[in-house]
C-alpha cells in the first residue's frame, strides 16, 4: 500500500513538472513566432519602400538629365 502511495505522489510530481514544461514550451514557441514576424516585417518594409522609391527616384533623375540635354 505504501508503494502505491509513493507511486501516486511521484506521478503527481511528474504531472506538475510536465505542465510547467508545457507552459515554458508554449512561451518559447510564441517568442519564436513573434520574433520571426518582427524579422519579416523589419526586412520587408524597407524592401517594399525601395521598390516604390527607386522608380520614383529614377524618373526624377532621368527628367532632370533630359532637362540638361
């Protein structure tokens, strides 16, 4: 009978440790997800800005060169 009580106590401890590990894993998963989203946004916004800005800059530059010629 004492053995069963020890086994039940160990199982309860293991279950609590498992819950803590799961919480920690979920926090880590969310951190990685948000970090990935942030990285993509920080990378893509300048690229999109350049895709828009370079043609405008080139058009202005070419118009100014045509005015000189």
